[in-house]
C-alpha cells in the first residue's frame, strides 16, 4: 500500500513538471487575454480637460477642466461630478440633470487632455531589469515588449521566477512568467498580452 502511494505521488509530480516545465503553461493557468473592447475606460482626475457637447444645443457646448474638488461646470445644470468617473458616466449624469430643461438631451464627453495624477493607463516592470519602468500602455503590448523597453533583464535577475500581477474585479491575481524561456528559447506561452495597470515583477538572486 505504501509503495503504491509512493508511485502515485511520483507520477503526479512528473505530470506537474511536464505541464509547467520549459516555459510551457496550460491554458487554464494563464490570465485572460485582453480584447480591445475590454480595455478599461479612462476615469478622470483633477486637471484633466474635457469637451462637453449637447446635441442640437451648441450654446451649451463647453470645454472645461476637472477642478480639484472633482467637479466640472456645465451650462444650465452647474456642477457635475467628474473625478474618478468615466466619460460615459459623466455624460449620463449630465443628461439626467438636463432633463428639466431639454426634452431628450444627448450629451457626449470627450477627454481632450490627460493631466491628472490618477491616470492609470500604465504598465510597470520592477526588479531585475536594466531600468525599472512605468510606461503608457499600448494596445497589443506584451510582457516581452515591456521587458525590452526596460533594457532587458540584468545579471542578477531570476527571469524564470518572474510574475505578472493583475487586478481583476478588485482582486489582485498573480500569474507565472517564464521569462528566460521567452528570451532564450522562444517559448511564448507566458508572453501575455498586457492590460493597463499590469505589473511585471522579476526577482533578483540572493548570493
């Protein structure tokens, strides 16, 4: 009985090793691939500048900054909360406020300048790279793109122990990144496409 159990454990470990070795990662353990429609809509912050347009009411159109208190000033309705909200959320709120003046208001909000410290459309790489970086996310960007932007791994890096940190529905998920397999062997299983807000962490060896 003990011998049989020992054999089962050895076989299980062997199967795990086959599933994750050499930079290969089974589909169920990978993060979801981002699609263009899934990219988070930008949330405004103090200092951003937006253009407010009201259909068929050009006299209500205005270009305004988001104030330090998080509000913008819109003709007829006054203050509308904009801080930490998306353009579509601001537009719907403005339409609701305009209903007492216009029968069927149609409002569009266009972000013209991104100046706030709350701009979250960035990806970061930290740890064992030539130059840790925080850069603006580009559609189609991958783990390899970000690492190359940072000058590649440094001599102290443990690239096969790298991790991707991603926040999904408020929870931080951690995924393995077999960076050495990507760089040296061209095994791209963990060369994930990146979401805004992603962080790649590459640990350094301890001597």
